[in-house]
């Protein structure tokens, strides 16, 4: 899932008249699998969609060679990532990596893969990289920091197209400033088990094609979700009762003509 989100976020894939962007992305992944360039590790049980995958060793070696030559990523002789001025995509595994970023960096995609908490502050160069299109914090321990301040800084990244905060347990509420991300196409918040509320400003994200709030304790989505005319996939939609005046109702979603996937969370009160 992360892989296709990166493809879409970087603008590698655009939808066609017969297929949405996400459908086309998974079609491309299936094509790589059928050509034995990618090996399936896990599929989702209910629809068979690929959940995780890996490269064969020989394919990986070839990919690293091509990526190095094309300036897609930079690697040392052992195939390990080596940040350089030409780097466009990086994955960080510790706080030192984060602080080593250059102010003149032209990075387009950044994956945070740390197993320990990272201290973010206003001097982190990441927040000044205007070329950044993909930012993935999934399952990071964003502890002992002001999450709201972090997200307010992220909201200044005007070109950001994909933001993955899956499993960030410290996240309790998105700031209103999230609505500034006018180019955002994918917003993944699934598994944020302390996330209580989405701001009304989320309805300003007119380029959004995927919104995932599955497995979050959010009580309702704000009214106006039906105005996200490009939305193709909505996961974690919460049904609201007649007494809820602020929540988005199921009938509002009929305006989403591009919507192909809708996953609904039904509470015990509706069963």
C-alpha cells in the first residue's frame, strides 16, 4: 500500500477515463508481479489486493544500479542509501539522518523509518524543502513533541501530495492549518488510536483522492466531505445519528461521483 501511495504522490500515475488513479496504480503493481519483478509477501484476505511485497535479490541489485545512474536515489557500494545533493528520495532511520539534510536539498519523497522517538524543532531543514511531495511518518514514535506544531510546519509544504501518519498514536487532532495543503491527494490516518476529530478545513482539500481514517476513534466526519469532488477512496466513514448536527451524513456522499471505494464503520448502536 505504501508503495502505490508513493507512486501517486510523486505524480508518476494519473487516472484515465476508465480507471481511477489508485486502480491504475494497483494495475501497474500487478503487472510488475506478473513479470516476476516483484514478489508478493502478503495479500488482503477480503479482496486479494497486494498488501506487502518485496524485490528478488537480482532485481534489487539491478534496480539499485539503474537508480544510481538515473539519480533516482544514491547508494554506496554495498547498496546502502547515501544522501547526496542529487538525492530525490530518502528514508531516514535515526535522528542524525534527519539533521543531516541540506538546506539546498531537492528531495521529493521522504520516508521516516525510525524505531525510536525523534525530536523535531523549527530548525529541521525538512520543513523548508518546497520540492517535497511525499512525506511518510507511518508508525513513528512522535513522542515528547508538539504534534500540532509539527503539522503546522508540514502545512507550509505547498507541493505535498501524500501525507502518511498511519499508526501515529500521539496524534489526537489535526490542526486547522491542514487545509492549506491544496495539492494533497492522499491523507492516511488509519490506526491513529487517539485521533478524536478532523477539522472542518479538511473539506478544502479539493485534490484529495484518498482519505483513510480506519481504526480511529473519530466520532464523525465534518459536513462538507461531499464537496471533495475528486475523492476516489474513503475508509473509516462513520454513520451519524439524527441528533448530530455537525457530522457528514451518508446521503452527502452521493455527490462524490469519482468515489469507487467506501468503507464504513458501524457502531453497536446501529446494529
